[in-house]
C-alpha cells in the first residue's frame, strides 16, 4: 500500500482512539510507519536522501521502543500498517502528511502527560514527545532536500549538512511536572529515558496548533 494512504489511515485512527492504551498503541504504530518510510528512503540512489532516510528510520525505531514500554496491558503492538507499506509514491505530499501526523502524535502525548495519574505513564509520554520531535525534525530536513531537488530526480549534494530553513511551525513550550510529590527514582526510569536533570518540572517543545 502507498505510504500516503497509510499515513492518512493512521491519522484517522489516532484521532478516533479514546482509551489510553489505544492512543499509545496508535502512537507506536506511527513510529513503526515512520521507521518503514525512512528505511525505504534509505534505499534511494540519492546520497542525501539515503542518509536522511537512515536517520529517519533510526528515529522511528527509537520512538517505537519508547512507546512500547507504555502500553498499559503490557502487550506489544504488532507492526501493523508498517508491514503493509509497498511504495512511497510522490515524496513531497508523503513527507508533508508524515510531518502533520508526527505533530498530531506529539500533541496527543502532551495531553496524556498532563492527565497522567502515574509517573510511569508521565515519563513515557515525555520520552515519546522527545522521540517524535526527533522524527519530525528529520522529516522537515527531508522535505527541504526534496524541495531543493524539485521532487523525484535530484543531484546528490555530498556530505554537507543542509542549511535549515527559517520557516516551519512555531514551537509551543509546555511546562509539565510529574504526578505526585517529587520525581521518579533512577530505577523507575528506563535506561535510555531522556529526561531533564531537574525532575520537579520538565520543558517539552511541540509544534503549536
């Protein structure tokens, strides 16, 4: 199935999810789909797209691992939609749709963090927001690269890091704190959780609506 169709399906499923386990499961499905899209891009003959595709695949895989820890009933979510990806289609609309989907997931995880009744759920949402932000950043760089190349046929630009455009969605800074008194202990955090040193409050950047 074409990537754009899968992305639209994922966006609808995320919007329809009502229970916490369902929302987290859909968020992980998005991470797995992002990983799959990145892996396809990594097969490109274009050097820049290949490198960025690999980065996107790794970022999606990391996000999937973060969100897998948060499924309430402990049941891992299968590959699902990612396994049905057969082609990327046109890159510009696909990457634009993926960017919007990643933004939606990040905003949804912030909402869950604000209403979290356990520290475990709270920190997983925060870690998920951070991971999705990485995916979104690489997606934005891919969009810029495709725009510069005019779409499908491009000239490899070598190993230089592309200059970031000044545009893009503004960031809304949301200040959050974990539920209950104090922050989690080192044992309560997953080994690769990326949380601020001061656990009394954390600052998460997500795209503004």
